[in-house]
C-alpha cells in the first residue's frame, strides 16, 4: 500500500485512480486522468476439479513515459507479460504501450484457454444428460452456468474497452500506428472468446431444459408404474373385500371350490392387467 502511494505521487496519479487500484474488484473499464490512462480488467482461470472460475483484477496506468500495473487475486498476468517482453526486444521499443498489449494478450489468452476447458466440461455434462442413466445433473448444470455468467461478466465489458484503445481520444491514439495492429489482434481474439462464452451460456440453457424434460419424463414413467401396480392390486383387493363382508347369503360360500375359484379369478385378472401394461410400456 505504501509503495503504491509513493509511486502514485511520483507518477502523478489521480487519487480516485489509486483508490480503485487499492480496493480492486473493478468492472473492466478505461478512464483518463490527465495524461494518464487507467485500464481495469479481470483475470480468470477455470479449475476443472472444482468446476469453478477463479477471478482476479489488474489495473494498468499508462503515462507518456511510464506504466504501472496493480494485481489482485490468485492470477497475475504481469509475470508472463514480463517474460514475453524480455524475449521480444522489438516489442519493447514500443514503450509503455508494449506492456499494455502484453498484459492484455496474456489475459485474453487465459480467457480462451478457460473457454476451451468450460466447453469440455459442458460436453461431458451433455453426454451424461442424454445417457441411459437416470442421474439428475440439474445442480451441476446450475453450478457451471453460474461460473459461465461470472466468466461473461469478465469478458463482455472488456470488449468495448479494448476497442476504445483503438478508437479513443488523443491519448489512446498516441501509440498508433505502431502498436495498433497488436491491440487489434487482441481485440479479435477477445471478440471470438466473447462469442464463445455467449454460446456456452445458451448451450447451458438448452442442456438445462433437456435435463428438466428428462426429469419430467422419469417422473411420468414412475407415475405410470405406480398407477399400473395400483390397478393390478385393485382387483384382488376388490374381490377379497367383497368376500370379506361376511354376509349370510353370498354366492359360492357353501361350494367346495368357491375359495380356489376366487383366488384363481384374482390371479387371472391381475395377470391379464400385468400383461396389458407391459405390452403398452407401463411396466
């Protein structure tokens, strides 16, 4: 914190920009404070074992001759960005905007990798939903959908931010035309990832609907089985109930074969119903 305040004073950063950098949790945005441009973005990665999207924050302050990055969370793209810049001396010749491009490029590459992993998880879920097993995956689908929404909240607002770096005010145009093609390439990758995340969200809606429809089908099958067995047992119950009323004048009470006849009638009727229900797919 103290180091950031000292650097902010040295670079002449606006107090509001410093406050945003300290607290983090900013929505992707770009703001200009005098001759310093502040760019906020989300970092993320997908943890397949937990089916969770982990997010962080990066704030980039770009001045005429300086650049400062502040990271929050478990993911820091600045380390990989520094490694790439160290390996590419030509890119470093573009000055502070080379750092902006490198950080954006690393973050967007992570978006693409996360989208690929989420797609793989969704494909597995889809296969399980349409398998023959009767397992309800509604909770897993809702969980993944929640993570995709968090993913979307990181990617979607960043699209106009990156586009604004190409078509913004005079400060943003100072880096053109040398670095503009590289920023445009990042914007293209980000746009493709944004479309992929939107598609994932829509596919999850479809898979969720399919799962709910299958659950409804399973419930209908169960109700048909219950109804079929209830009908089968209703006939023996009715016959036994009639002969159990103990009236004095009832047919077949004095007949030797009356009891076997009643039992046989119950068995035959129940067997006929069972066969009919099986033939119609109820059992």
